[in-house]
């Protein structure tokens, strides 16, 4: 009771504030005194001295000071002691020689948290901090260390109170009030918690393991609540805290794995994201040096882990470092070679597991291990599927698992047991749980059924579901279980598992893997996104027969090699591809290093040494040419090779009786790779199509000319793009074209001809022995000055039927000169592409005249030329004439308006040959479409394909299009969605 207090007017004014803050209520006793209805005493003595003589502080200071006084020191100390006892457990029994390293890692990241760093306290800091990183790297450890720091008053400047919420534990919590939720560690002081929440100026909430929270989709953003005394589901309370509906001024620290980051970005406002990477490379290396007695063994073990990218990535977690060191040290002590063990993650984890249970003196499996293994694996599998990493007594009872059965795995640091309240079990790392979940799938079915009341199919999906893309996207842990499952399909590993635990390993899972993942019915290739995953899975198995069975149906393969690991996986699998017909290859920069540049610095010398490690793998990959005798198509694009890798590939191609028919080489370095590959392909009579693109050196044409001169050359199609060459080299190519009788299609896109080079090419066309039928000179910087010589060549040439002059500034004058040659009856040209050639309505006059004569021209592309109303009028006049043989006309983006459609409609009524008309990227509107509709409704109109720029939202246009289709079923109307920069509308018809 508070007695005889002189209540100043200022206090009376602030009394409403205390009531608003929902502090313990005060009532007057009628004598100027106040009675406190709180179950604990409220002492104002010393807060203001004397009462009424000193002006009170600001409203915020008042509420804060009252709050500090409300929370009695002895009770605060009791709460601190409870938390100290709880969180000290985390630091007592780390894995051997690990606690010091974990402390170092925690301290490094702690300095990045604003409210833990004294340097940031003077300025406003983010009220929400998210610590994210993979499993086991120290997020929870750091969160609990912060709670320990608070119990020691290390966070006094920023946090008067701290509360820790574990999402693993909250999954088992039913509806409650927020006050009940946060007072779980202090159940007898909920009223105290209410007072703390009312002030909530310096309150820290730690939400640990957000990714493990099991709530329905959208539950965190629905039914938000701001009253901490109202009972709500846990998801509503947490969502209200994250969305700042509850305690908007509180500081939040959230830990999560990367998979939940997207959802957190939507739930939180301006959070600070801090990535927890765990052990850095040097810290991993330092730990190995501490773990091994001999430095040489430590460095060798570290190098073996470093060479396995997946294993090295897992090594960021301290517990995985301990696992790897324990396993490899045991192998070295026994005199075994640990290199094979480290080749795959499955191999190492299996060796670690079996190594924890050495065989008894008489040999055979250790007694009493077969029975415990089954429930352990069931526990792991269900945990993966339900996204649980901690299991309480209720989980064990539901699965029929006797806690005593887990003792062998607790004693050997495979499982760990938490003594915080009720016993809770967890695996030493998520990857160990994933591995044991995979073991669950390879146990014989009858053994699995005996594992628990729910049997194998309790909450655990079958193999097909495990490997489905939808499930793996929803639950990323399933992907890693899949890797381990493939790894356990190795017969030697199955024997090791059987010998250690006395269990029977099923062979049926291998057939399921082939059926559901590796051999999709009716498919001859893997999707580009799946190829990398499939190769990794097959490599993990280290089972050659499984690889052969999986690759037997594969006819097409697309490889994007981004690092050495990709080379390792691909080289292991491709040598077993016996039926491969098409191979596409892309090699990122950094896998190989050129030998010349490697001498420039020590770092590059190290990369050159790495190149020597990669080259044997590359040689294995290139053995695909030995295995696949039916390989028809090879595409190497956007690739950074080395002189050595080019030599190996070239020698392999040249040495085998290759059946290659089509080869594409685009943007490859080093520059001399083109020359080496041309020399390798030179003697292949089967090669008919060759594309060379992206060489800026003057060394591509000479070896190409050697190929064309070779008597065995059967090259029919040559695409030479963006090639740098001298006038003499163009002259040599021209000479080859005069004599080579196989080459019929030549594409010289994006080559800048010098005057002399262009003349030489035109002269070649005049030779009767020149066999070219299709020629593309797209984007070759040609102007009207070149058109006269080209026109005269067209008059003489009796074979050329297709000519592409797209993206050359020919203008109307150039078109006039071309038409002069095309008018001759000897000219056989059928397809002419003048896309983006600066042609106007004047140029259309000459084309119209040409089409009205007995010309052989049947395909004409005038896309991206501003021909407008007048130009189209001249073309329509030609279309009306019976001598016009035009079958395909492309007018993409030619400034055609609705006013033009009357002429065009009239022409379509008269014309009997036109089957394709492209009017894409022309704004015709409903009036223009209506005019076309009049002609196209007629059955006599032969048009089969019409491309339009269609406004999907225009109901009138949609109605007209339906009417056209109904009255003319043979007509196909295409909506123009293509990007002509990537694929010109006439490209398909040009057949390059």
C-alpha cells in the first residue's frame, strides 16, 4: 500500500498514461492515498524526491522508470538465473575441441548485430535483424549466446528485457495469450510479463528457427492481433509480432535457413539481413590442424574435403568438420586410403556411421544394432518430411520408438539429447538426419513396416514423391535425401551397411530410381534444369552399371559446366552414354587457364596446377566420342577453354571414326581453338553442317579453306559469323567456293567485307562451277554501291535460289539495281530478304514492277522498312496480277495503317498464290481487321497463315477473328509475340 503521498497535478495528469499503458491499477482510498491492486509491491520511494517538489520527467521517461521499479530486482534476478541455467547448457558440451572455435565464430557475427555493437548505439538501428544461413553454422548458438549476454547484463544499454522463442517448441503449443507465450520460462510471473509488455520500450524478442515453424500457408498474415491478453493460435501471435501489430517498438532478432527468407521479406519491415556463414575456409583449416596430431595428416584430410565441393560447403558447420575429421583420422590410423571415402558425401557419411560401431573381435555386426537402426532412420525420415529436427517424447511414442533404442547413437554423438525441461532428441547436423532418412528407404520393406505403428508410409512419402520436383521445391531437404539415396545404391556400400548393422538392404529402390527419375517414359533427354541434378545423383552412386542403365535411353544432352565439380560429375557419366546423338557444351571461365598467362603470377600458377587436375577429368569427358558412335550434333558455345583442353578434344574427335554431321562452334576462347577444331573435322566425310562464330583473329579462314579443299569434304552448309579476315583470305575462300561441289548454303552474317573482298565474292557467283544455292550477307555493311555487281552476278548464276541482304543500308537505289538483275528469266532467285534495308515507297515501285513480270520470286521479306500506305498500294497492284508468283510476303513493322487495308483486302480477293502474310507490329485497329475479314471470309482466298498485332483486350477484334476462323477453317491466325531481334519472321522459311 502506498500511503501519505503528496500527489502533484503533474502526477494526476500522468495517471491516465499509466492506466493507458495497462500498468497495475491504482484506486484512491478517499484520503489522498493510493492502493495498489498488484500482487507485488510497487515502490515509488526514491523515484521522485520529494514527490511533488520536482517536475516529473517526460511521459516516456516516466513510464520507463515506473516499469523499472515495477519489476522488482529480486524477481528480475530470478528470471535471469532461470535463463542463465537454460542457455549455459549450450556452451558446456560441444564436440571435442570445438567450443573455442564456435565462440570465435559467434563473436565475429555478434559485432555485426547493431544492438550488440557499442559503435551503433548512438544512432538509430534497425528494429528487426534476420540471421540467415544453412543448417548448423551457428545461428541458434549465437541467438542463445545473446540471451546469455542479457543474463549477464551485457545488453543493458539496448535491452531491459529479453525473451527467447523457439519455433521448434512453438509447433507443439496450442492457442494462448501472448503473455502466456513469452512467459513459458517463468510461468508464475505472467502479471510481471504484462507490465513489461506494457512498457515495451527496450524489449528484445529472439525468434529462433523461423524456417521450422509449421503453420498453414498465409496463417502469419491473417487475423492479426494487438492485444497480448487475448487467446490466439501461435501463428497469429507470431504474425502479429512480425508485422508490428503487437509491440511495434520491440526489437526482433530472427534466425532462419535461406529457404524462408522470401516469406520473411514479406512479413517484416526494413529488416537487416546478416548472413551467417559458419566456419570460413581458414577456420576450417585451423580446426583440422587442431584435430590431427600430425600436420601432414591434417593438411591431407583438409585437401580431400576441399576437393569435394558439396562436402566442403557442409564443412561450414562446426559439427560437420568434427564428423569429417573423426572419420578421416580413424581411416588414417587404420592405414586405409581416405581418398575414395571423400570422393562422395555419401561415402564419407556411411564410413563415419559404420566407423562409430567397430566390429566385435569375432567379426560380423555388433550385437543389438539391427533393432535400433530402424527406428532411428524412421525418426530421421519423418523429421525430413515434416521439417522437424527435434523430437520429444510424444514423437517417439507416436512412432513406437523406445528411447532406450536410441542410446547407442547418443553415446556415439550421432544423436544429441537436450535436457531443457522434457528430453528432446536431435541429430548432430541436418545432413546426418538426411543421410539416415535415405537409409530408411533402402531397408527391406518388411523391416520398415516393423519400425512403428504408422509403418513406412506414416508421414513419409515414397521414392516417387521424394524425387518429384514439386515436393523438392516445397521441401529442399528432400533433394539432399535424394542424393544420399543414390549414393546408397552402390553395392559395396550396401554390403558395408549390412555388415555393420546386420540389416538387409533392398535392391528394389534402384529400380524405382531408374523408373521415376532417370528413365522418364518416352523422353530422350533430360530438361536443361534437371541435367545437372541427374549427373550429380549418378556420380554420388559411384555405380557404373546404374549410370549405364540410366544413360542408355539418353540421345540429347546439354551441359553447362560452371566449376570443377560439374566437370567431375559429367566426366563420370558421359563415358557411359552409348546412344548419345546430340551434345551441347558450355564451359564457364575459370575451369581452365591458358598456359601462357599462367606464368604471370603465383596465383595464376596455382590455377595452372588446378588445370592439370581438371585435364584428366576433361579427358574422361571427351571419351564420349568413343562411347557414342552415333553422335550426330556437337555444339560448343560460350566456352572458355585452354590450349591443352582444346588439344585433347581435337585429338579425340580426329582419332575416332566419328559420325558427326553438324558442328556449331560459337564464341570460344582461346582464338586458335577454331583452327584446331577445323583441322580435327577436316577428314570427316560425314560432316555436312558447320557453324563458326565469334573469332576476332585472322586465323579462321585458312584452316577452313583446308577443310573445303579436302577431297573427303562433304560440307553442305557453312555459317561463318563475325569473322575477322584479310582480303587475301577472302580471296582464298572465293577460290574454294569455285571448286567445292558439296557446299550449297553459305551464311556470312556480320562480316565486314572490304571492297575487294565483296567483289571477289560476287565474281565467284558468276562461275558456273559455283554450287551455292543459298547465300546470306546479313549485316555485312553493304550499300547500294555493291548492288550493281551483285545484280550482274544474279543474271549469270543459274543455281542461287535464296538471297538474304537483311540489315544492309541498300536504300531504294540499291533495290532498283537488284531488280534489274532479277527481271532476267535466267535468274532463278525465289527468296529475297530485304529486312531493315532503308526501303521506302519508292523501292516498292521497283519491286511491284518486278513481281508483275514473269519473275521466279515467291518469297519476299520487307520487314522493318517504312513503306507506308503508298508502298503497300504498289505491292497490292502486283498481287492482283496473274503473273505474280509471290506465296509468302512479310511486312512486319512497315508502318501499315487501317487506311491501307482496303487495298490489301481487294488484292487478297484477286490473288490465287499468296499463302502467308505477315502484318505483325502494324496497328490496324478493328476497322482494318474488319476490312481484311471481308476478303478472308471468302473460300476462294488461298491464304493459310495470317500474322497480326492483336489487342487481346479489344472485344470487337476478337469477335472478327472468330468470324474469320469460322468462315475459313483453313486459315491460321497468329498473334505477333515474337522478338525479331532474336528470330526474324522469315528465318524459318530461309532454312538456314
